[in-house]
C-alpha cells in the first residue's frame, strides 16, 4: 500500500470519527437516537483560586459552618448551588466532577424564555438559553471561589461569539449567581483576573442572576463517561484544549 493511499485512508477515518462525535452533539448517529426522548427534567442527577483552601471544614475540631460571606445554602442538607455556562456542557462536567467537595453536577439549559426547552431548540438558538452546568457543592469542603477558579480555567473568557468551535449566544460564557454573596465573589474574581493582565483581550463573560434551570436529556449527562470516544474526538476537533493551553498554560 502506497504512503499517499495510507494518508488518504487515515484522513478519511478521522473525518468519519469527527462526524460521529459531532453527530452525537445533535443526538444523531449510531447509539445516540435511542437515548433521546426523555426530555428536560428526566435526567438523573448523579453525579484554584488564589488563597482558596481545599481544607475548609476538615480536620480535627474544624467547624462545619461556612465562613462569613460564604454563599447561603440553596440545596438540601446545607449544600449550595452554583451555575455556570462555558460552551459545550459535555466539556464542563469533568473538571467539576473531580473536584473534592462537589456533591453532584447536572448539565442543562438556563437563562432563556421558553419552558422545557429541548437540546435541538437550544442548539438552534432563539430560546435564549445557554448550555450550562449546575453544581451542587458542600461549602464546608470547597469554596465558591474555588469553583470560580475552575470555571475560569476551563473557558475562554475573551470569546464573545461563543466558546471554541461552538458559535452562538447559546454557547457564550456566563456566571449565574444565586445570591448576593455569589454575585460579589464573581465580580471580585473577574476584577482580579482583569488586574492580573493574564489575558491579552478583554473579558466578556457575563454575571447575571440565576433563573430556572432545566436538566438536559439523559444521554447528555456524564457524556464523557457514557461515550468516551465520541467525547474525546469532539473535544479534540473543537480545539478546546489547544486554546486553553494558549490562555492558561499547560491544561490537563
């Protein structure tokens, strides 16, 4: 077999694999369509910033009460919620899932004007929703500042057209705050990032009040685990890690 033929065959295979991963973003392709139809609300919810301590509330005699200024609990059992939009929600779930103190993550849609939106409606634009992630966390184990740091380092805060290869208002980056403390901490975090001059362009990430969050269809939840191959081909093809490396240095 000649080398040009091998290269052509390899390119063809890569194209097929990229199509395969991108088709899954629309709930199409082999193995995807049979998992749709559960609709928003049907998903199961299983699931560093400077100076932020990962040991808050740990160790002998440590207090389990959040420090002053900590966002008020907004979930059961003293837990709190944080909501972020950072482009493709598949890619936002892994960094929060592996963070100690995070209880669960759910991907979905928020910030729009249509009740019970579907993935296809949000992807097409026009509903006003962003692909988002809702993080339930224990404030005694992980601070909201830490969540903000993870958020910043997994997005491109300078992209006003969307995120990475996904363009449109539905993919723009947003911090959705649930109370005044989260709003204040989000604004302080942005100001600190701007003052650091770490980024070469203005920050365009918005900070807005949280509104109703609609969980995405079940096949989108933990997609990086359920369809690992498709997920990794999509992420690579979208250039996400390459851009994150440019913005923040070596990204894992």
